[in-house]
């Protein structure tokens, strides 16, 4: 649990929503995690979502990317980063010299938080206690995948790892120390960058896309030096 989250781990109705821990299987394999996440009742987000979405990719993998939560398409497909943000991410990875198929991608929250407006499902970022409730799944994935470098996509993922004061703007594009005391032994470094969804929404899309690619290059270079 990152520092600064201590008072956020209990949801408003903590007896009803105990966090993910009791639902995470021991001796996890990716198929077991995938089977179990759908039955998680650790917070309220399972109620409106189609299914829980576990990370996907090779196990182990040298590079792990951590996003926010599944989007509309991911919720329906049961796989992370299969929608527009995922396509942008794939292209950015290729441009940075990273094979997308060699990476493990996941999210800090495994169910899609949204509101329905005019028949459409509109993304809502998860709130802190929901992120904290979901963290045991991410820890299980980290243990399984054992990445050498983690790429943090956006501020929700950054705050899940580094705590609520984390800002992408202040940290992006350089090697960050992994907070092993809070998150457990892990990668040798993390690199933060913007979330691909924010690039999609940006009015300076080309500039922001180039900045995303540049940050991914930093991660590739860190890997190459190991
Ligand atoms: N955005 C995310 O953060 N994760 C996904 O899986 C898709 C979109
Ligand atoms: Fe469990 Fe996470 Fe889904 Fe909440 S969002 S129900 S903690 S898997």
C-alpha cells in the first residue's frame, strides 16, 4: 500500500466491501487469476461492469504496463487495452522499438467504472478507496509476471503505486525507484508517462503522442542496459 493511503483503504461500507484480498487465489497462475477476478466483490465496481478484466501478456515478461481500468471495449472483451487507447498504445510501443506482444499489460482497477448517459457508458475514474481495494490483484500480477521495468500510464496508476501526491507531469520520462517497502520487491525501475486515453482526448494530440513515445523509449533503453 503506497504511503498516504492509510485512511483510504476502508470503503464507506467496509463490511460489505472488504477489498480484493479474500478473493485472490493462492499460488496464482494467470488463468486462475482471470477466473477469480470475475467473482471479486472487494468493492462496489463489479455491480455495473460486465466482467472483471485481468492483465494479459506473457508470463514472465520483462516489461509491464499499468493503466487505470478497463474501458468500454475492454469490459465487453474481458481483455485489457483492446479499444482505441490500446491501439494508440500499441502503435506508440512499436514506434519506440518495443514489441507490444512481449509486454504484459494491466490496470490498477479490474472493473469498468462508468455512468450511463443517453444510452452510452461514460468512463469515470475510480476513486481512491476503489483503487486501494483492488490493489491485491495488481500485487499478485507483479509477483507472477516479475517485470524488470514497469511503465506507469497516467496518474491513477501512478497514485496506486506511489501514493496520492503522484503527478505525471513531475515524474515522467525518467527512471523512478520502485517503492518496494510499500509495493513489495519488484522491478528495478518504473517509468511514468501519460495515459494513452489522455493523448486521444488531447487537443495537441501529435505533440502528446510524441511525448508518450519518448517516454517509452526511456523504458526501452533502461531495459537494454540491464
Ligand atoms: N484504458 C486503460 O487504462 N486500460 C485499458 O485497459 C483500456 C483503456
Ligand atoms: Fe474487486 Fe477490483 Fe472489481 Fe472492486 S474493482 S470488485 S476490488 S476486482
